[in-house]
């Protein structure tokens, strides 16, 4: 799995890496789902498109993950299937998901704390801190 | 990396990181801690976060950090920072996602010994009437126009709707309603998240708890607060639920652009801010106050639910089952207050992120019955140890922008707590010690294990030694309801 939990005193921190930016978005979403222990209800596939524009990829990533936080809490949906297109300062993501059966713990917000998408030997890497 | 050599020791309980430590600091950082607590604090990145917070434009005095300090995001938890009004900035990250997270304390004259046979019933009823946990709805659902009234009126809305009495309002910070709330600056998403969550505890470290007043340290003040040794009290710890989280999410996103527009350079993007007198700053202040009022209403409805549980458990069996409100405090807030800085009384925005207002005797913000004592300062500990009731002092007005600690403070990461502690074992251990536990999630319970927290007594010893609060009573948990 291209993500791992990092020690954080008060909240949760996820380190995620991938070959390119679209893959980083996908793995960050999957890592966030894994961290919260989201379980899906089979069937009843929901599809939607998420689009956002921002001056930097970190803001696009926070917007995207915040969208998933909202969908989980308010619509009880968990998305795990993504087709991501990043074009400069815009992102378009085709998402597929199913109703949320349960979670172990709610992620309440996605923060910008020390969020830098940087190039490492593993490709692109970021650490994302979640408020829980 | 900050080492102990970078700190100047002021006294056994006070340290400073001078402004010269880093070129972008605008004010020094003042830390209240014993050497032992300081060493615990240095186990995470909270001091780096305090130094980062000291770079905000418009800061005055010091960034003050409390002994329960620990790592957060952007600001450290346990941080207090004051910016000069109106040109200084307001930083949503310096207030936190759970806007007006706070604590409410209700007191009874039910003797804990006599109540012991009923504690299981009481815990069950509290668990039933105070919804907690992941994705759980509150006991009151409102439409958007009514929600906007909640955001304007706070606990006064609860009073109008039969969920509060006048003493509840008088014994709530700001009377349970912060002026200047602007529901129009709260997004539709935030409103959607809040509409069905009024009267719910939520998850994380939030709880409803029944305690016994184990020890009294100041009899006169305890009487003024309505606290009696050996009697039951109830605590609520929660905030503005999804509504507040969405407000903060929206404005941290919005302020990413504001810092560019105002030429503000920061070491961490979570610290983004805008001048208070800018359109962005004004919009956030209005939305933040609306979320704060929602939180006041939320805790008020929970207080009503707790009273219902006490009535069903004790009415006709115990005298004195009525619960009177000691106080309701905010510990994630930004408030415009007047403070003396360098000999001059000025208006500042005090950001308290995991810090409690602790106004001393004579403050015009306090009701007549607390004029002599100072404000009740509520310091919940972990579910297996103790909580404290302190009183605010004049010293806190001079040294910490009228603030004190807000809890024990974490010392262990959530990941390590989950790894080291089995929730079921913890629950059994606490039950064996006579603490009734109702928890929605065993892994969530494990994350909140007492060993994940600092020694709350050491935290309280520090703030009382410094003089920013004084001891009134110590509480021991008997029943804990968590999400």
C-alpha cells in the first residue's frame, strides 16, 4: 500500500506516495478511507464528477479530500474508484462509490498543516494531517 | 529543531523562547511548564508550532502556551495569541476546526455514595439521551431558517425553546451568545452538516461524564460555584460539530488566497490569516461567531438531556437531583477583548486554541455571583484520572491574556495508543475501578486511554504555581459516555 500512518499527538497523519499527481490523489483518498476504517455496502454504485481549481496542487488535494469527508458525513457515501485528470491548476475527478456501511472513526477535516507535495525517490510524496 | 538550550528559564514554572530565536518571529513565546512537563512537550513538534504562531502579523505581548500543550496543526494545542484590533490578523487555524469546543459543568447535591446503586441506570440514560459517536444525529433537527436563528442567538435560542433557564445563560461565557454572528457568511455545506446535529456529543475526545466532587480546596469559592464535597456533578465536552469544522475548512481554503493578496508570508499554510478589518477577516469573524453560537446551543441542549436523565434516575429517590449550571467555557475561540499590553489597555483578538478563558475577580464579563471569586475554569482530565475546577485570577489578566489550561493534554499519539491499548481491556479495567463506561467504539476508547494523557494534577500544579488560576475542587469520574 503506498501510504502509511505517521505518529501525531493529537490527530491523524497519513504519508502517501505515488508515481504522479493523479495517482497521488487516488492513493490519498484510499489511505484516508483505510485510516477511518470505512466499510462499504455492496451494490448501489454512485457516480459523480468533482472539479476544482486552485493555484497549487496542495489546495486541489485538500479540496478533493474535503469533498470525500463531506460525502461520508453528510451523504453516507464512500468513494473508492477514481479517474483523475490534473491540468495545470485544475482537477477533474470521476468518482465511483457506494453507501457507507460504517466507519471506525470519523475524519472531521483535512488540514494544510505542513502539506507539501514533493518529489522523492518514491515519486511524489505528501504528509496529510486530518482533524479527528 | 528546538532544544532546551534554546529556552530561557524564567522560573521553575516558566520558560521563554526569545524573539531572536528565529528571524520571522514577531513576539517571544512564553511557556508555563515544569522541567518534567517541558521534557514531555519536547517529545513532539508543539514548540515549533508555537514559534510558527509567533510569526502572525499584528501580534502583541507574547504567544503564551500552557502546560497541557501538545502538537496540533498550525497552532499548538494549548496556545494563546493576541493580535491588535483592527489591523492585526485573525487566523482560523489559531481557533481550530471545532469552533467553540468547550466544557460545561452542572452541579447537584446528590451524594455519590447514596447514588451508587443508580449509576448504571444513569449511565444508560445518559447514553440514550446524549447521542454520541460517529455520524450520529442530535436530538433536535431544524430547518435552515431556524438554524440561522440558532447561529444568531446561541443558548438564548435554547432558552426560548424551553431547553434552558436564565441561570444557565448567566453562567455561560458571553451569556451563551456572541454578538456579531453572521449566518450569511456560513456556507450551505456547513449548514447542512449542522442542521441535524444539535444536541449531540460527537466523537474523538468529546464526552459526557458524571463525577464526584472528591476534594475541595477553597470552600468559599466552591460554595459560590455550587460544588459540595461528595456530591455528583456532570460535565459536557463538545463543540460545534460538523458545522464548525466546515466553517474552518471553508475559511482556511479561502484565506490561502487572502495571504497572497495581503502579502503575508507564513511558515505553515494552516496558519493562514487575514487582517480583521479586511472583507475576508470580517466574513470569517461573522461565520466563526455563528459557529460558536451553534456550539453554545449544542451544549445547552445536551445539558437539558442530562437533566432529563438525572430526573428519570433520581426524582423521588434522592433530594437535590436538580442540576444547576456552574459554568460553560470555550477553549477554541477568537474573542475581541481589552487587555493591558506594555502599560496600555488595547483591544485585541485573543486566539485560544485549547486554552480556557480565566478572567479574574471584578471582571465585568462575569455575573454578580462570580465577581468575588473569578470565573470558573473547567479542566477535564482523562477518563480514568481526575478533572479540576479552578478559578480565574487577576494574575491571568496580566500574564496570559486572561487564559489558563484546558485539560491534561495528550502525550501519546493516537496511533501508539491504539497499538498499545486494547479498548475492551481498558473498558474492563475502568469498570473494575467503579467507572461506568459507555463507548461507541473500542478503538476510539483506546485512543483516549488515560496513559495517552499527561498528569492533569501536574498541569494544574503548574498553572496555580504561576498564579493564572487557583484550585477550587478536584473531580473523580464515575461514568463516562463517549462516541
